[in-house]
């Protein structure tokens, strides 16, 4: 039964999840964590446990060859002992609201 429990970040750790709500695949790059990782349509990607003492900023790039309107170059801030997930991607524009 324990295999189904969520793995939560501990002291000095954080987690990052990116949800693709488009009907096309996107490629996500988080330098130093993952490069050229493909997220299928309506699916998600979860980073391995990240090191974060307090807060840490990671560069983030999301792009797609199939959807010309999918592109984002910026940063994501992760917080110690929290899961950071984005709630983004509207059809007309790419928007990140990070929690």
C-alpha cells in the first residue's frame, strides 16, 4: 500500500511539476536538472527532488515545434519542502502562475 503514497520533499529539498495542457507535445529544459524532456499532450513532467535551501531559482525553457504559440523562457522559483507546480497554458497565450 505504501507504494501509492506521494513522495513529499524533506528539509533542503523541493519538487517541480509542469503540466502540458496543450493538444501538442512540448519540450522542457531545466538546465542542471533535465534537458530536452518531451511532455506529451495533456500530460505532466515531474522533476526529481531538487536541492533548495529556502528558495532556489532555476532557469526554465518550454517550446514546441508543432504549436508555434508555445514558447517560454524564464525562471521558476522552488521553495524548500514544497511542490511547485504551474497552472499555465491558455490557448491564446502562454502564462505561468507559479504557486
